[in-house]
């Protein structure tokens, strides 16, 4: 049975202790973070970790990120960071940032999917922070969604996928950022973005002077990749989807209009609502506000999918700043059905 906890307006300390106990006992708990909801388990308990893979239907060669609440825990679970890694930690933790580091033996092999590295994140969301602190153990937590589906950014979207499979679901309202953390690994002294997020390449460059972006971010990955998650179908609605982008606004509008078929829903900019001739149009945000789009996109994909359209067309954004992360997710959501002119 799944117990529901409402922490939207405040954290109930007694209930928080109850949920932390579930985690210590090896049970699964869904909790909010500033990026997306996570389905968490005690990262030091391989049986509990295995239950995460089962609940999500996740491939077991796709490693999990370990969430911590303080830097003492970091010392216990990974080798001493290099100077550059430490600079990144100081700059971006806590926050929507995951750093891949060599793991210590206490991290079970199923957390890291057999790799000798593990992804570490320190959420800044208050509920996530207090829960991990109260659990007194690091928490392995991938996004709370069935594998291949859009990540969960509010409880009503993911309830049906996990009801009865987890011991607790904490409702903290809609997550602030709406897309997952930036995943970085320092390779040959260069911070390499394996998955883009709210922390942008410019943010990283400003702190350490160099940055590179893994070539698979906008491409289909085959064979060996640095971040195993790149290989999988991801963030996808059930309907057929198309992503459309042009640097020229009018060209983009024309491209969308040209591709509309019967029973098509368009997800696009509020500024284009009257210029795009779809029977149904959903706004993902303003052309000038990518934070709004990242906040809305996953829940919107789910909402539109529930209408069972034959076709979904999504307006893309410029691959700059947070736009890189938005386009990385949308290209995968649409299974690489992408037109750029
Ligand atoms: P999620 O489980 O949805 O939060 O996604 C976690 C992402 O981080 C996936 O794309 C994983 O492949 C990636 N990841 C986690 N651990 C590692 C690691 N040790 N090395 C490379 N990528 C990792
Ligand atoms: Mg995920």
C-alpha cells in the first residue's frame, strides 16, 4: 500500500521521520526535488536499489544518481575529488547538478550499473534535503516515471504509474525547474556535459574556464556512450510526435502549419497561438522565457497525450543556455522526428 503525504504548504516533521524510516528499512519513496520527482531508496542497500529498477521497468545497465544532504557523506561514498571537481562541487552543489566521480566500495554495483563511477547530486529543494538528512543514508533516485515516459513533475501525473509499488509519495507541488539535473564528468581535465540541464555550459565555463558537450546530446546514441541513459527511448508520449525548429520565427510557424494533419495537437509558444492553425493548441511558454518552458514541458506532454491525438507537433527553442536541455529532451520525446530549417 502507498501512503500519501501532503507537504505542499509545510513539512510535517513527524511524517517526515516516518518516511525517512521507510527509506532506512529499504522501502521505496517518491519525493520532490527542484528538478523532477525522484523514486528513491537507500543507496547502500542493493535489494532496495533493485526494487527501483523493477518499479520503473528500467534497464539495469542504466545507472542511478545518488542524492546526498551534506559533504561528509560525499567523503564516505566517493574518492577524493580532483581540484577541478572540487571547484565544480563548490560552485554548483547544492543544486540541479550531478557530478560523476569514482565510487567507493560501499556503493553497490547495481547503483552504478557495474561502472566504477557514480553520479552524485545534492538537491537544494527543502523537502528533498530534509528527507535525505533524516534518512541518515545516501538515497539512490532516478526520475519518478516508468522507463521511457516523460519525467514526473507533479504527483497527479505519476500517481497511477507508482500507486501500490512504493511505500510513500510526498506531494510538494509542482517541481520548480521541471527537467533533470545537468550531468557532468570531468574527462581529461575538461568538464563534459553528458546530459544538459539548468546549469548551462556557460555557467560551467565561467567557473573553470573550459567545458565541452558530449556529441550524443542531440544525436541518437549507439554503441559505447559515457552516460548509459543516452541509449534509451526517453521522455516519450504514446502519440507520434514531431519537433520543429527554425532560427527564423516565420519559417518555424510555416513549418508547423504545413505539417498539421487530422487530429493534431500543437504545443508551442504563446506568441504563436493565433498564427498556428491547429484545432488544439497548448502553450509551453513564451518565446522569451525558457524557464517557463522547462517547467511546463513534461506535464504538458502527458496532458496532451491523455487527449489521444494522432499527432503532436512541438515548437522547438534555440539551442542556447537552458534551450540546450529543452531541445535534448524534446528530440528524445519525439524519437528523433525533428525538422530544422
Ligand atoms: P535519471 O535516472 O532519470 O535521473 O537519469 C540519470 C542519468 O545519469 C542517466 O542518463 C544515467 O545514464 C546518468 N548516469 C548516472 N550515473 C552515471 C555514471 N556513473 N556515469 C555516466 N552516466 C551516469
Ligand atoms: Mg529519468
